[in-house]
């Protein structure tokens, strides 16, 4: 859930010992927009790989059927 007006997420590194209370150190800041862009790129990549593999499978079926096996 996005907080009102907040467009960034801190990336923290937890360290220390559990019984002393873990200290957190901010190591990066992610922008919501960059997260959505990354997800969109990954979805498009996976779609293209899936479509490519389907075309390859269809071509193999056509070759098998044309040889009579």
C-alpha cells in the first residue's frame, strides 16, 4: 500500500545481534516508478521468451508431421 505522497522506499541493511536490537542502515532508495518499470520490462521479456519457445515448438511439430513420423 502506498502512503500518501510517498514515492520512495528505503532499502535497509539489518545488522547487529538480535538480543541487543538490530540496527538498520539505509543503503539505497528505490522509487516506485523504477520498480514498476523493472516489472514491466521483466514481464515483456518473459512474454517474448515464451512466444519464441512456442514458435520453436510449432516449427518442430511441422517438421515431424511433414516427415510422416
